[in-house]
């Protein structure tokens, strides 16, 4: 079993965290990851209070081990924050923005704070805000992120915020990625796309099948899905998704799409409801080449950890 200061501090059996993917990481998935010995996080997304209330209740009911939730920092509402803290999670994760406004409230609720960052400056800002753990997210990851690659960003963040524990995210989907992250100074990993393609994940089965059948070079970073949904993401953050007809139609025509969102928006939401992923997006990272099945979340936790342990043990053979 792989043990790090992070796993010991958070009472985990495996150094694996579920990325709090909005609309995908619901209560059942978070509980399944936590009960398997990782750390499951419910995805707060854009703060739908009714959805959050249901999924937080499920996580609380089904979890027998520590669990948490995650939010988009620039979009979190006071009502959503109050709702999640009332559920008494062990951890709350904030991503994409300055966590300083909310850190004191989170800590006062006896809840630990994880901050996901996309650059070294963001890591220092998170540490100054009192983050207990910092996630260095590389651009290879699915969904929203920045522009720096995981392998270069991770050790730079580790050096910048030591001794604060750092986790790696972005382009990691198996035990080889976990082992590599540990060698670069991380104390664990946060996985998103790999957990999207699990039985407990929310979302359409067709989306999961597209992840299984897809390839990393068929993903790209884009703003078109944010524009059509009416989400005004701050500059510097784009979303990595599987390329589809909607991207091909609108990439490079973002201003035109924004002007036509009154027409394109309802059509997009209808396609999303129907599971039409030639129009709707499937957020997915470059590591989908390594995903070829839709197992249970517990199987993912066990397999990734076992693969990493095997790699770490065999690495000793490289030394004379």
C-alpha cells in the first residue's frame, strides 16, 4: 500500500482523489471512491442548489469514510457554500480563482481546504489563503484548466509551496501516472476523466462510451461550450472536450456564436438532454487512450493504486 503524508493526514488507504466534476461526480460516485479508500468529492458545478442538496445527502448517507465537495471559486454562491458546509464534509475543494474570500469560513466549519491551481502564482496564492493541500492541474486534463503541462508544472508547484502537500492532476488515468506523479514530488493524484467512465458516475452512457472509444488527440481546448451555455469564464481558462461537429462548426467563430446564443443555446440544451454528443460536449482529458472499460469506481481505485505500487517496486531494478 502506498502511504504519503497526505494519505495519513486524511485517513486514506490510497493517494487517489475524485475530481469534483460538475454533473458527473454525484453523491454515489463520491461515496464509492471514499469507501474504496480514496477521497471522493461531489462536484458543485455552477451551484444548482436542488441538485447539490440531493447529491450531498447521498454522499453523506452512503459514505463510511471521509468525503468532500468541490466548487468553481469564481462562481460559488454564499447559499451553495452554506448548503455544503451544513452537510459536514471533511474537505472542500476550490478551483479557478482566489480562495481567500472563502478560506476562513471553510476552516471555521472544521473543514479542510484543497485548492486546485494552474500555475505557480496560483499555488502561492492558495498557500497564503491557508490551503491544506494544493492540486497542480496540467492542461492535459479534461474540462476547464489552464495552459501549463502537468510534468513541468507539478515539480515547480511542489518546490514553490513546500511543505504544503501537493497532488497532481491532468493526463493521469492509470497507475503509471500515479507513480510518475509521486516521483515528481506529489503526494497523490486527482483523477477526473478516468472516474467519468465508471458505473457510478452521473451522465449519459453514450458520453461514457465516447470516452472509452476516444483518443487523446481527438480532444481540444475550446471556449465554444461555455459561450453557448452562457457561462462567462475568466480569461485564461478553457475547457478540454472531445472534438465534435459543434466545435468544428464554431471554432474560430466565437464572436458570431455569442451573438447567436439566443438561437443556438436552446438547441444546444435540447441536444444535451437527448444525449446528442455531436452537439453537446463530453469533457475529457488526453489520457482517454488509457481508458478502455467502464468499471466500478472501487475497481479504478484499487487498480490504479496496485499498478502504481508495482511500478514503484520495479523501479528499484533500474539501479545498479
